[in-house]
């Protein structure tokens, strides 16, 4: 679901940290979803330090998404031009040492009784807000949205 949303909202690289083998959809997955793997640019880093060195080398800043009291609100956030969005493990979130490497950490305001969102849902909301902030115009061409310059 994260990969599908990432590509749908025009993401650049989908990065996974800690994977040893190339990530693949299972054979029984719906054919449209299976095509997503070939549409995206997937990068896998074995270690966090390799990812952060890559980001620094390319001058990409890192923005975390986490639940907490000290995080900036996603509402009205001014995304940096060249940034990675970092989502943690669904169960444990982002480790404090990773949060320390972020230029900002965002939280999605929630108003109901549930204290957290599924990471795929949270990622989709953040991807949408980031694209909405770009004010990129798109039109429907056939069954797909296409960007208009």
C-alpha cells in the first residue's frame, strides 16, 4: 500500500532500510499492484548509516513522521524542496537516534479515540499533503491523472 501511494503521488525513491533481498510482490497479488514494483524506483540500504550517508551526499534532508507532543503538525507544514519522508516501524515507531537526525518530525493531528494510524494510511496522508503543498495541477487523461505544466 505504501508503494502504491508513493507512486500515485509522484514520489521519487521508495527506500527500505534493513532489507537483504530485492523486495517483490507475491505472485497472487492483483496484476495492477504487481506492476507498481516496476514503476517505482526502489533503493534498499542494509544499514541506517548507509542511508544517512547517501542522503547527506545528495543534500537531501530528512523529515520524520511520528506520534508525539513535540512534533510539528502536518497541517500547513512547509516541506523542504529536497527531502526524504521517514516512517518508522508500525509497532515501535522511529528510534530516538533516528529522530535526532531529522530536520523536523511531523505528526498527523487526530481527533478521535484511536491513538494512531496504520503506517500505510499515515504515509498516504503525508504524501497527499506534500503533493498538495506543491500545488501541482493534474488532469484526468483516460483513467489516469496526468500533471500539467
